[in-house]
C-alpha cells in the first residue's frame, strides 16, 4: 500500500446525544474532541443525534400513520372527487 493516501482508520467512540448511549467501533470519521474511556484509553469522540438505541424504528415506539387521529381518512375524503 502507498503511504499517505489512506484515511486514518482508528478506534473511535460514538455518543448518542439524546440518551447518552456510547459505543466504540473503528471509523475514518473526523473528530474534534477526545473522550477518556473507563479502561483508560483516550479515543476520538463523534457525537450522534440518534442511534439504534434512540431511533423510533429500532425501539418500537414509532407511530402508525393510521393512528394519527384520522388524518388519512380526512385526506381521502378531501380528495375523493379526484378519483377516476
């Protein structure tokens, strides 16, 4: 492999800002901050808005479109005259 052309692939800690969930994986993502881990390592920190621990799809807390107070039915009634 050529020197100087590959990204810096290293261990990195990702933190979900919505619930504080942390996980360590390898990544090339840029990081401006470092975080001291429980085992003494100091790793680059990447802050996430959401992760699998807080996203509604993975947590099972997503809302069904049909349960939003009849919005679907209201839409269908409003545009029923355009149906061919």
